[in-house]
């Protein structure tokens, strides 16, 4: 019986232990789930769970009490009790861990409450700021109303001041009118007295008038006789002047014939002497013939005193030119200076630069000051209306004096030709020759042959080949003894040529040959008149090395594959075909050479600027005389579109439009008048 009770107690104890183990397992799992949930779980749910555990623990304690009574004498039950007690200790330890978690939750709740309090404070500040903002908006609205009211009051004040000024003016006019009325009244009284006196004088004047009329009739008869005599005298004077002009022309013709005959006689004497075996041209005689040619002209003599300029780059040289122009009180747009500089650099493909426009626009001063600033010799050659042959440019051989009479230009070219004159002192120097007012005479008469020589020059790196440069050399017309050649001059690349031309009734237009071989810079009328006051001391020129100048010249190959350049030149070709003014490869390569050598010395190199320059300097001068309304409107529209949209030069496009409009309002023929920059 005792054994059965013990077994029952053992089974009961095992059941209790099993129950405790299950509950403990569920509690552990539940605690792990709660722990995994983190601090997000609310404090109230944890406290409820703890209360449940406490009730479960209380029930377990009660059951343990009952089991202690039942198993007080059973050692096995005591062992189970000890195990259960250990589990209870573990539960208490877990309970203590739950206290730490509760503390963490309390801390989190405190932080949340602090954040809530801070948020409430911020909301309060935000509400206050919104109230302040509303107040500011109200004040701004009130201020705007005040400003509007102030503006309205100002307008009313201005209107009132205008009315006051008008009233003051009217008052002044009324005052002046009163004074005039007083003066008129006084004058009326005086005139009344004068009328009375005049009536008396009129009677006396009537008597005198009768006498004067009689005298006038007599004078008219005398005047008619004198006028008849004057007419006869004027006719005799006109006839005498005509006879005098004819005599002067005849004298001039006779003098020319006399000079020609004397020259022929001198040549015949030389021929006779040479035929007789006489030595007509000794070394002394030849030296005498060339004496004046070998004399150093003043421009080169002045250059001998120049110091050599230190090494510098192209940008510094151009900046020095700009500075010299400013110091001289000359005002040129920087684009004009860069365009002229580029035109000078391209003298191997374009033989000269022409500066055209009305008189007094600074056409001569730009090349003069440019040459001085660069350190280039400058020779100005004033063209005369009577020039009709290359001799006027280079000089002639006087058969009577048996001496060559060169011009300063011929002497300068002789000394700068280091190939035919190896003893020259100017081997590495540059010279600019300016044909001033070059269109006073027909350019093709005196300069056409020289221009052809310039065009025939071989490339720079092959000028030493005599056979290649032969066609470009100028052979002076000087009789030489047998076995001796006349002196030859090669106009090398150390020579720069420019020309100025005024446009008035006394000048000639440029031929197509000159236009095709020149960059034509047209100076339009100035927008404003400026003074030309010199600023400070202008430095003396310093010689520029010809080698350094050549180092600045760039080949066409640098741009001939550029898409913008190729497409623009092709479009220029098509545009000129539309105007029936086509151009060939020479002009196309000259345009590319200008683009390759152009630089405004900015960081960004925009090739559209030199392309627009070439439209202005090469294409527009060729359009002179085209009828603007003879089916050419589309061509001009396309030209303006190309310049404005493709090349982005709105000033040039506007100037073309103005020239077309002026032609339509005038003669109907296009005349390029230039662009003001």
C-alpha cells in the first residue's frame, strides 16, 4: 500500500515537474519572442505579461507547498523539489533580466516624451513665426500700398510741377507781352510823329524820285552799252585762253618730242660708238649710271639707327601696335587692327591690302602707326593723277644724263633684295610700302605689271632658286655693255604692300585684277567724331626681325580640313555663282590662308570671325555695280542669311542690308559702303 502511494506521489511529482517544464518552456519561448520584438513593444503589455508570470509563479508556489507537505518524507520528491527550486531560481534570474529591459523601455519612453516636448516647443515657435510672417506680409502689403500711393503722389507732384512751370512760363510770357505792349504804344506815338515827318519828306522825295528816274534811264542805256562791250571782251578772253591752252599743250608736246629726240640721239651716239668698237661703258660709267639707285633712301637710312627688338610673341607685338595707336589718339576697333595685321601676314597669297573709304577716316594712319609699332620700315608713295606706266613707280633711265633716275621705292627695293644684292645691310629687316590714294590714276596702268611680279613669286622656301624667281624679278631698263645684264630686283617676302583709296568724283575704281589680289578694308563714316590728342611720349621704333615675322605665318594646311572652313568657302563659291561673280582656286586658297593666320589672341579661336572678314573684304567689293532688283534679291537674302546665321556677324549682315536698301532708293546698283564697328 505504501508502495502504491509512493508510486502515485512519484507520478504526481513527475507530472508537476513536467507541467513546470512545459510552462517554463513556454515562458522562455515567450520571453524570447518578447526580446526579439525589441523596445517597440509597449510597457503596458510587458507589465501584463509580468503580472501573468507572477500569477503563474504564485500557483507554482502553492503547488510546491502542497507537494512539500506530501513529499516531506520522500527523498526523490525532495530531489525533484531541488530541481524545481533551481528552475525557480532561473525564473527569478530571468525576472531580474526583465527589470533591465523595463528600465531600457522607460529610458526610451523618457526620450520619446522629451522629443514630444521639444516638438511641442518647436510647434509653438513655428506658430509664433507664422504669426510674425503674417504680420510681415501685412506690413509688406501696407508698404506696397504706400509705395503705390507715393508713386501716384510723385506723378501728381510732377504734373503739378509741370503745370507750375507752364504757368510760370505763361506768366513770363504775359510779362513780356505787357512790356511789348508798352513798347509798341511808345513806338506808335513815335511812329505817329514819324508819319507826320514822313509826309513832309515824301513830297520832297517825290521830286527827287523824278530826278532819279531820269538818271536811271540814262544809266540803263549806259549799262546796256557796257554789257555789250563786256560780252565781246569775255568772248575774246575765252578765245585767248583756249589759244593759250593749245599753245601750252603744243609746248608740252614739243618738249616731250625734244626729250624723246635727244634720248634717241643719245642712244644712236651710243650705238655708233659701240659699232666703232669704242668702250662706251667702262666700270666707272656703269657705276655712274647706277649711282642713284645704290644710294640709300631716307627711309632705310632712318632704319639704320633702330635698335633690334628683343624676342617676343605675336600677341605682344600686336598689343604694342594697339598701345601706339591709343597713345597717338587714334581710335580703331580691335577687329580692324587684327584684320589689317592678318592681311599683312598673308602677302604670299594676297599681294596687298587696300584701305578704302571717304577722306579723313584714318586710312593712312593705320598702316603708318602699325609699321612703327611693329618695327617695320614705312615708305609712303603718293600716287599722281598723271601716272600711266611702271616708270612712274620705279623710275627711268635718262639717256641724256646717262644715269638711272630711281624713285625712293626702287632704291628701297634694291637694298632689301638680299638675293641680287648680297652686300645689303638690311638682310633681316621688313618694309611696308603704302601707295597713297592709289586710285587717283588707273591702277592697272602703273601697278598691274608689278602686281603680276608679286603673284609670280615662288614659295618662301624656294626663292633662292634663280630659275623659279626669274618671272617675279623686275629688270630695270638700263642700257648695259655687252656681257653685262641690267640690274634685277626681286620683291621678296620681306616687303608688305598696302594702298589707300578715296571714293569721290576724281578717283578711278579698282579693276577686278586688283580686287582679286587684295584684301579691301572699307572704312565707313564714323558714328561719332573723336579728337586725336597724343597721350604721353611715344617710343621710338625697334626693328622687327624678318625671320620672326615669318615664324608667325601659318600654312593653309592648318585649316584646309576644318569642316566649318570648308563648308563656308563652298557656300561662298555658290553665293558668288548666284551673283554671276564666280571666283577660282586662287581666291579660295587666299581666303583659307587668311583664316589660318587670323587670331584675335583670345582663348577661344572662333573661325567664323575671319570668314566673315573675308566676306567683307573679298566678296562684297566684287559685287559693285550689280543691279539689286534685277533678280538678285534672293541672292542678297541668302548672303545676309549666311553672314547672320552661319557666321554670326549681325553687324555685317545689317550693313549689307543697309547697302542694298540705299541702292534701291538710289541708282539701283549695289555699292558696298562698309560696316561701322
